[in-house]
């Protein structure tokens, strides 16, 4: 299912300016609604202000609050949407959400499928992937957002709906956001601001971040409708003399998707029911009456990637950072991926524990991932067309998508399971940069408590911090000592014998990726020096060296 943009356009943005303007501060939260450590008069309203309550914004707010950063989430719409953009989570999202203890709840709410659409002629074999979740989960994006909203409230995120961002001012202390609220204009001050406000992002425009790429050339119509006679369109692919209609059953209605044969000059022009009825009848070659419509929208195959994901104290994630053809319904999944990469890094910087340069790794890692996302979705969109010159390519890729030796790597690339980040202080171990599997742990000591989590994934979910996994070798004590000054951000745990292949130790980032692995048979002190370098890069200043003035520890 495609992840489609909301049909309503965003008004033109006001240029970002300095110094800070004037305005009324946002009113205090109602009793019980504020995050722990609410700001005192004259202090920042938040450590981080997140704009946009879609999957990227909600996930990022949860990550920040888990790391005890005071977080406020602004959403321009007064209530959640009455429509659903997409209906799936892929294996990459499930791996990430599992590392926050959320995957099991989501998996309990929807069916899974071991294949997904790849080209018009082929299904992609997801069962061939190397992952604990070799499938796609069928779950409405609206339900994912509801669960993330509940989680955000539980963590103390303050969510303000009906608050529209109009302008940004910057000063030495952070960002001043000018907003329109149900009670009138208000000004909110935060140390950092993250734009998660969609493909027509106001934050991106205010920050003057270029959005290069290719404009939409083909348009598709989507309608959630009630048919007068549902038997007239079987579920699945329906091909007629004028085109193809994809029908997806939903409770109480059906989702219909078909090409727009005559898109309007203004691509933001609202789609009407008569216009969709005309396109539907044209594709099928006969009339299929629609009784009523729940939601109608038009989306294109534009592919754009923000030139920068960070501009000073402003960052972008999700559709604000990249838009792409809807092939593979990857949008919500890429949004969660961005948020999980950014959240722990921004938290360390916002708390004064790491230098701002840590945020440059967010741009490096996720801009490259965004480029791969655009390449993959553009390729799938081309293959889904009717260009006869591409028929041999379609046939070849259809075979590769099902062949034993190639189906797995292809599915891992398309879904993001193959995601691997640079490891500057690495030893060349095959795990470095990749997602670390669920390593079994010995009982150990964690912050003066007996470690009962049993394995890496529940440990990451419980702490939201990094982890140093250690084999019980002669090097273990030197590595524990080296990691000691970062104990408030990295949990050291002994693994069960033989759990780490060809290494006595692995440093795991909070998002589950390996940042460093010790070479086998290396001198303990040399390994300890390499570990300290990796800890400095990924987890900031050691506790004894955390800067004081100018870098407040935000509760």
C-alpha cells in the first residue's frame, strides 16, 4: 500500500530570521499533562521541540523522552486524521521497534505476509531475509500512530494539537518557534527543533533547506469508498481496457487505486468523487457505481531528498527529509528509521553529554539511506509501468525476486534490513555498522541491580541506552574499566559463552547497530584504547568531563 500525502496544501512559510521575536509563551500544561521537569519561568519550554505528529515525529518524541529530554510535540491538525495513508510495517521497522519493546504489541494486532509486491509480475520473497521478522505486518498507520501516541504520553511527552508553526528565530540559546494556537499566537523556546511535518514541510522551508530531486510525472488516484455492489470489483488486481484497478478490502469499505489518466494542471487540486468515478470507469471499461467516499486523494511519483538533514539547531526526519514514489509502501518505515537514528544522538547533545558533531553522523547515515530509498523506489516505479523496452528487465528481476540465492539479498535491500552504517573506529568485524542480533546474556550487574533481561533486545528496550557486550575473557576487565566513565549511557553485560563470533567484545548503539568490535587476540590495553575512542565518538564526553555551563542537563 502506498503511503500517500494529505491532500490539503500547507500555506507558504515565513522565512527564518534572527534575533528572536516577541510573543506570548505557550500556556502551562494542564495538571498531569506536562513532562517531568517542566520548565521554570524564563527557562526553555523544552529541550527539543518536534513538529509533526506522524510516525517520524511520534517516534522521535518517544526516543527523546526515553532519554529524559523534555520534549514538546506540535501538530497543526486539531485531531488525528479520519483516513489512513498506509497499512503495513516491514521487517526493518519491526526490528527497530522490537528494541523498544513495541513490536510484540503491534504484531498482536495484524496479520503477517511472507511476500510483498515488487513488480507488476513478481512478488518479493521476504521469507528469505536474515531477520527475526521475515514478513510484512498488515496494520493501519493510524493504529501505529495511536500506539506511539500512547507510548509518548506514558513517557511524558507533551503533545499540543491545533498548533501551527509560522516562523522560527534563532539565538545562542536555541530556537524560538512562533505558532498559532487555539488560544491565539504563542511563542515556544527550545534548545533544538526537529521537523517531522511531511513532504511539504514548513520547517524545511523556514530553514531554507533545498529539496532537490525529480518532480512527479505520473499520478495515481486513491479512494476509500463504499461500492453500491462490492461484487463488481474482486479484491486484488483488476485489469480493464483502460488500465488497472487495485482493490484492497478494509472494514466497512474498499480501497481503490488506479492511475490518473488526465491529472489537473494544479497537482494539489482536491480530488472529487465524480472525477474518481470517471477514472475508475475508464480503467475498467464499464461503470461501477460508488455509493459514497470516505477519503479521496491524488499522489505522484516525485522523488526528492533534502540537501541537508541538519541546519544548525534544526533537523529533518521522515517525509520532511525525503519523498519518493509509493512503491513498497516504505514511507512510514523510513520515518521510523530516521527517528531511531536521530533520537539517541539528539538526546545526548541536548543533555550536554556529547558535542554537536554527533548530529553530523545523523546526516551522513540517513542522507545516504535516503539516497538508496529514492533509488529503490524509483526503480520499482519504472518497473511497474507499461514501457515495453523494460519488459526484459522486469522478467529478470522477477526471477531474482524468487530465486533461492538472490531473493534474500534483494528483499533485504528493498526493506532496509541490509542497512549498515560506517564504523570509523572499527576493526573490520562483519557486525560493525549492522544490526546486532539478540545475543543471550549472563546474569550481571547493571547500576547495582542484578541484570534479569536475559538477552540484548530486552536490555535495549529496558534502558534505551547503549550496551557493551563482553565475553568472559582476560580482556573483559580492561574493557569494563575503559567503559566505566560512560556507565550512565552504556550498560556493560557479559554474554553467554560463544555468543560473540570472532570477537571478545561488541559496542552496541542505542538503535541496535554495532559501533565497534574488538579484534580477536588483541592486547587488552590496545582494545581498551580503541573502545574509548569509539565511546567518545558515539556517546560523547565521559561522565567526569561533561561540560557544565552552557550545556544544561535537561530533565
